[in-house]
C-alpha cells in the first residue's frame, strides 16, 4: 500500500515496521510509530507517528 512507502533523500523506503502503544484507534492514548531502514545511509527513518495507517483489513471494514 502507498501509505507504507516513504521517500528519504530521493530513495523509496518501505515503512511497514511499527511500534504500537494501545489498541483503540479512536483513543488519544493509542499511538503507532512507523519506520524503515535506509541501507545507503545506515539510518532508521521515522515516517509516521499517530493513528494506525490503513491496511487491507481496515480498508475493507470501512
């Protein structure tokens, strides 16, 4: 899915890996931090912090 790809220094990076706190997407106490690894620079790139991004499962539920 497009949400799980980001661009860092002109390179596309997959950002599917995430850390989660909480499991209620509507709660202000729930958080997702999505990140990927840029092999060329050797850096971890944080792409998104906030609510759960869409997945095939969550898209079909809407």
